[in-house]
């Protein structure tokens, strides 16, 4: 009879540990770090009254966003989650820069 109680305690303890371990595993799972990404693009040398100047600025914005946000290819990034984060970063930086410049031709180029 004593042996059954000991086994019962062991099973109870193992069951309790079995319930606690998943909770610790979930709590220990790292979250994707949220960090502010900024870029600086100079366009003092461009004439934004000309389409060529607007297109050149848009190229600079896209290049700066690509450099700030990381790779946009799954092979280089390694996971779909990281790829989506980089794509979101890229899209958000470009959109924010276009809106900040506040030039009708640049806005039309980006948004269509």
C-alpha cells in the first residue's frame, strides 16, 4: 500500500511538472524585437520640378529602405516571418518617406 502512495505522488508530481513545463516554454519563447528603423536620404541636389529628379529621389528612397530593412529574399533571411518583417519595414519606410517629402509627383509615382 505504501508503494502505491509513493507511485501516486510521483505520478502527481510528474503531471504537475508536465503542466508547468509548457508554460515556461511559452514564456521563454523570444518575441521579434521591435525597433525603430530610420533612414536619411538627401535630395538637395535634385530638381523635384522635373520628372527625372523625382524618379532619382524615388530610387534613393528605395535603396535606403532596402539597406535599412535587410534582405528581401527568403533564401537570405531564412524564415517567412523574418521576410514579412523586412517587407513590412521596406514598405513602411518608403511610404513614410514619400509622405514626408510631400511632393505631388513623388506621391503619384509611388501610389500610382
